[in-house]
C-alpha cells in the first residue's frame, strides 16, 4: 500500500458519508438534483479559467523565490494537488456550503463561516497531533482559504468548480516548487491571488447583472 492509502481512504469515506447524509437530509420537493445540491452542477468554464489565471502570481512568486523540486513524485502530486482537494471541496464546500444554502435555506454567510471553521479545525488538529509549531498559522490560512473557496463557489452559481480550481492550482504549485509553504511570502501571495480571483468574479457578476441599454 502506498503512503497515501490511509489519507486516501479517509477522504473516500468522507465523500461517501456526505453523499449518504445529503440523500437522507435533503428536502424531497426541492426540484433540484442531488448532484446540484452538492455543488456538482454543470460548470461555466469561463469562471474557473479566469480563477486559474488569477493564481499565476503564486506560481511566479514560487518560481522566483524557490526552486523546482528535484524529486517530483507524480503519484504524490496526483493525490495532493487533485484528488485530496476534490474530496475536500465536495465535503466542505459542496456539503458544508452549497447544500445548506440551496437545500436547507441557510444564509450564505453562515454556511460559509461554519464550513471554514471546520476546514481550518481539521487542518489544525492534524498539525497539532504531529507537534507542528505552525499549527496556528495553518489554521488561520486554511480557515481563510475555506472562506475564499466558498465565496468563489457562491459567485459561480453555487458550484464547486471555481473554488476547486483555485485549490488545485495552489496545491500544485506547492508540490512543484520547494519552499517553506507557510511563510509570510507564500501566505501573502495566496492572499493576493484570492483578492484577484474574488475581484474578477465579482466584476463578471456585476457585468452580467447590468441592465441592457
């Protein structure tokens, strides 16, 4: 078994659990398909592409301040940059944000805050148990990340694809370049990318809502 088997099984079980929970908790007369309630509705690929472009500062900054990892493990990169982020987005943003808003009629800000606290808490717990001295920083940044991912999803018609794109791109850059990962520069670049992505989607939403003349 690979070193990712345990984490992979945890993520798979979490996804299975939320799918079952959604099936049991969803109102029967919403008229909305279950996969849509989980944020897996048909994407508008323009928004995820724009979000991907907004992560370029993190890639450029990582390339300028770090070096390309000499021992890139494509198998490990597949898990850390794609499979694990996808599972996290389904669990935390799909079930934790989109489902409460669309099916349970939560206010978006409340669902956004609750899932972000859970997302940050899970990361803090794993680091705390490992004795990491960066557990507090990691909680703060993953909490903020949870807020950003959910906000991007809300701006993208309550689908998880824009948040997932942002998540995948930053994780991929972290895997490709050797760096501290949670230093002030890395975290600063993450914030810059988040502001850019949110600004772009807000701008697109404002343009689409503008009445024709």
